[in-house]
C-alpha cells in the first residue's frame, strides 16, 4: 500500500516588473544614496535580481552605479556588524 500525499493548491507568484523599464526610477545617478540603498542589503551587499525584480540589463547598470557610489564614499562598502 502506498500512501498518497494530499495535493496542495499551487501558488503562482505575481511577475515582478522592472522599475527602471517602467520609468519609475533612473539608474544613472550615483549620487542618489536613498535609491541605491533600496537595492542593497543591511550589510551593504548588492541584492540579486530575483529579490529586487530588476531586469538583467538594469541590474548590470545598477551594480556599476552602486560601485561608483562606494568609491565616491556616498554609500559604504559594508555596514558595521554588531554581534550580541
């Protein structure tokens, strides 16, 4: 006898839309630290595409812009890690 598992209803994720393709945001400005922090983790790492919903073309430009802002000391390379 084989026991069958109960079938779960499948959940479909809503497709993420690139905010740069829709014209909501601009990538080219490395001086906008508030916008860049939206695409970085708390520790200062660049978030991947699957988390942010940015297309491949704009993810490459975004990474380059964040790196420029790091060199210009607008955004930190890493945040101070406090362990308890």
